[in-house]
C-alpha cells in the first residue's frame, strides 16, 4: 500500500481566530497559545497581522523569536507598508492576499483587474527578494471569475509564490464545487495548494476535506472553529476526520493534545465551546439515553465513532430521565454502592422522577438517592472543608475574597480578587487546591431561588480535571457566595473521590 500523504495544518487561530467578535488577545496570551499549537505539532502558525497595531506587531515578533518548531507566518495585504511590517517581525513566511472577485474589486478595492494582478505579483516578488517563503491568497476566490483566478495564480507562481491558497471567504461553497475548483486550479499551478474555508453555511469542514480529496496539500484551520462571523474550519474536526475517515491522508498533529488545546484557547479567548460541538464539546462523548449507555458499556464503538482517548477525553455516562438501568448502575458502582436489583430499580425510578421535574441530576444528587435507597453511605471522606469565608465588594472596590480551607487535616488560607465576589472566592479555592486537583469550572448556574430578601439560592456547578473527568455538585444557602463556594468544594471532593475509586478499580 502507498504511504499516506501528509496534509499540512496551517493554524490561523491567532489571526483569523482572533477576529472573532469580542476576542482580543494580549501578546503574552498569543505566545501561550502559539507554544501550545507548537506542542500540538501543527505545521504553520499564522501569528497575526502585524500592520493592525503596535501590540499585534509585538505579538508576532515575540512568537517568531521563540524558536518554535512550527513555521511562523504573518499576514499582509499586498501593500508595501503591510509587507514591511511583516518583514520586520523576523517571521519564516508571509501570507499575502488581495481580493480577486468582481464584487470586491469594484466596491471595496475600486481597482481594475489589471491593477489587482499587478499588485499581487509585485507583493510576491518583494517578499521573495527578502528571502522568505510566500503564500498567496486570492481573497474571495470562490466568487472570482475562473479565467481571471487562473491568471492570477499562474502569475504569482511565476513571480515566486511557494504555495497558493484558495479561500472560500464567505462560506458559499459545497463540497462538490470546492473539489471541482481545487481540481481546476491544480491543472495550472504546480506548487502546493491550500484551502481556507469559512463556516457561514456550516460546511467548512466538509469543504476543506473536499479540497484535500481534490489535491490540496494544506488546510487552514482554527481551534474550536473561531473566526469571523460563523468562524473557520475547526482544527479538531478537520484533523480527526483526516485521521479517522481516510487511509490515504494523515497529519502530523498530536491528537491527544486536541482537547487540552481547545480548553486553553477557550479560556484565553473567553469564547465558550458549545456543548454539542464535535470532538471538543462537553457532550461529544457523554451518554444519557439508556439504549446508548448500555451499548457503550458493552462496546464503546456502538455509539462512539472514535475513541475519546484518541483526543485526550473520556467516555462519560450521566444520570437523567432518559437513562437506563445499565448506565445508572455503572455510575452507582463507580460511586461505591452495591445495590440489589430491587434497589437499583428504585434508584432508577427516583432519577427519572428527578428529571421529570426539570432538574439536572448531579453527582451529589445521585449519591443522596443511592444512600437513602441502599441505606448506606459510601466510604468517602471530605478531603477539602471550608472553615472560613470573607468577601469584600461594593462601588469602587475590587471584589476580594479570603478563604480558609482544611485540606487533609491542615489549614490553609488564600485571598484573590475577581470580577465579582463569587469569581474571587472560586479563584481563592482553586489556588489552594491546585496541587491536589487542578480543576476547571465548566459550568456555573443558579438552579432555583425562593422568594423574599432572604431567598435560598441553589447553585449547581460542573468541574473538570485535566484528565477529562467531569462531576457536578450543588449547594443551597441564603448567601449566594456561600452557596457557590460550598458547591465548588463539593465538586472538588466529588472529583477526588471519583479519582480514588478509579485507582482502586484499576488495582483490582
């Protein structure tokens, strides 16, 4: 059999991804993401658009000088000032572009086709004179007259372009049309072809794969599908699809770091990943339905197209009104209970009743139900306990929280600031428990409030550790900050308990 063809991954999270509305990364944020992308083993990192601002130029230069294994690229229009700004950053390559569709030429650029062609060629020649690798993009290529598009690409290749990129700038292609276009361009240029697909109609991944099938050897992607409007082709989808759906294509990406990378980018950009997002969404490997849970317990491939461990995740079975006896029993055994068949039926009935009332069944709820039904308390000890809590907040005051925790019998104190008292308190807790279990707060929700000024607040949290274990917990108190802190501590204790149970099971 022929060896698989390596498809290069051109990551533009730090450029096109940062153009996501509301996202603004500091130079240090961008450097942190670049280092993670380098660990992920992407081939090219588009570090930014240097002419945008002084801070952007600083960030690109910082990344270029960090001695990464990946090729570091900067974006530039065909303008001389853009190209000089990029050259001044010590990057390995420059990605230069100019629009070629009539709608862009007429209404945005206000140039002629001849002027566009001249600018494209001169830009490529200028960069090559400085000894750098050049990638050229015909912006809005998928709405460009085909004869003119061929003419532009042939001219820039003759001028020295090392690779050309075909952008579906407004995401209007279908896989069949994308494959056809790449095939047409491949007939006239003999340098590597890249595709850059946007997700306006939800087909960025499919169009990217179609481009590869037609001969493209490089794909532009962003982590979590970030980008303008509906975003770009998501790195995680394109890479996993290439590895799992094709025998003839592979990438150099370290798949096990995909989820870790997704979490870092989400944290630094502030853009949460939708729960049902493929590969990296919270629910991507979570099963509640009884039929599905039963199948996954017997053989994971029954309802999981890939192993979650492949991308650094785990299979999760959750309790809910759609749950079946097998899924719930698996969770109950994991939590340290040994119910009889009759007790198991009663636990399942109560779980479904809980769900019928519109409530999420948390891990703590499951323990409470099982404890009552089985008449036993699992052998669990509270590793972390709250001893004291103090918060300071108000107008013109930075919210500050101080907590005193008992961890394994010893007292520890920490103070932190935050955007509010709850945020400050949770940061203080994480600071003290980080060495014990590095948790991330995935979800925070006020589940129920009673009436009156002394209302009882019920807080539900979901926390996750670096290995992908997710547990939920809740707490109620008339003080929202106190309820939040207690829920967080309950979640940490629950996570520690689950880890302990897993280790015992593995030894057994």
